[in-house]
C-alpha cells in the first residue's frame, strides 16, 4: 500500500528541510500529497518563570510567523502537491501523532538531528519517540554533508 498522505513535521531547521525535500520527491513520484506541521513547544506549567515570560500575544506572533514560514516552504521547496500547512502548540511528539491521525497520514517523514550521548539524553529525541508511537510508518532522514552539495553535479 503506497502512501497518499505524507506528514512532514518541521522545526524549520536544516535537517527538517532535507526531510521535506525527500518527502516532496517521494510524494511527486508516488502521486501523494505532502502535509506540513510545525509545533511550537509551550513551556510547561512546572516552569513558571519561563511560562510567565510567554504572553499570549508573543505566542500568537510566533504562531503567525511560523505559519508564514511553513506556507513559504510549501510554495518554494516542494514540487509535490501540498495539503495542509499547520502550526500547533504543545508537545511535538503528541501533536505529530495526533495530526497524523487527523489527516489520515500513511507516512511520516521526519528529520533527525543526529544527537548522541548526553545531548540526546538531556533533550530527548522527538524522532525516536515518533518512530515508536506513530499511527503509521515513519521514515527518518538524517542531515548529511551531501545535503550541502548539488547531487546533480556529481
């Protein structure tokens, strides 16, 4: 069963852009549709000094800015048909899985930062959690040095 709806979570990083490029090429080849998702992590209530600094207007502005950014990504970086471009708030791992269910995603394509050791232990791995808990198959795309070179020139 080939995917028809591919969800691409993006944090607007270089690794996420590489995952988007891969997903768009795959979608174009398969006749699938790409859906973009950006999740803004809202500080937990358990950290009041951070939570108090985040006003509603600041969060609204972040959402508006990120919505503009992912819509621009969809227009300029994807050669495949694009479906929804959503910005949500919450825990990225939960929001990615919930959105996949909502849009009926057949595949999630997610970039990885390739963190290891203490950095990974402290920060956790969104991609790893999504791989283990997603309602559909997940394809991870790791940022490589090749992403900096034009492959057609090789």
